[in-house]
C-alpha cells in the first residue's frame, strides 16, 4: 500500500474497502488475486470486501465464461454522514486518473540528487547560477574566495 512516513502509524487514509473499490474502478477485469496484490490484503479479505461493495450497491459482478467483470456504480453515495449526498464517482475518477501519472516512488531522484538535467537543460543552468552566486564577485570578497 505504499511507503508510510515516520511516525505515521499503521493507518491509511482509505480503508480496505476504498482501496478495493479504487482498484476495481481502475481495472474492471482484475482478478481477486490481482486486486489483493495491489491493495495488500489477503484474497479472502478482498472477496469479503467485494461482497460488501456489491451488497451495498457500489458494484455489480458479471460472469463472462470463467472471468468476472466488475462494474462500479459511480452514482453511489458515500456511507458516512459527513459526506452525505456526495457521489463516489468523482473521487474514483480522480484516483483512477492519478494512476496514470508518475508516482513519487517512480519519479526517481531530482536534479539536485543526481545532477541530471531535465529536457531543456534547466538543472545545469540552475546549478551554474547557484555556483556563480556562491562564488561572489572576483574581487576576493565573495564567500568562496580563498584567503590569500
């Protein structure tokens, strides 16, 4: 389920039900085994969550041969009174779309960490400007001037 920061404890913002629903919205053809691996729950737990979500009207299951196809009901409303009247569809759309964006863990080190420039060479230009600023004027009064 991702890397947790120091002192964050063991909780996550989304529940197991939320993680499973987001994964199904993103991959309606996914098998229970696949969903389980992504959300970090046992297959048995995922099966129980899928049954809960189906019973609550959040999704429907359709058998096609030996496979199961899931359809998420984007018009379902959140169950908690604090989100009364809000539909789950926009949240699922947002989280499903975010899946196609690079994640922090996949982004790799930034230009300051490995010295690589971005597509237009901006990291090299920024680094050169920083070095010039650190050196100061050539009259020997700058912070990088050597003592005599």
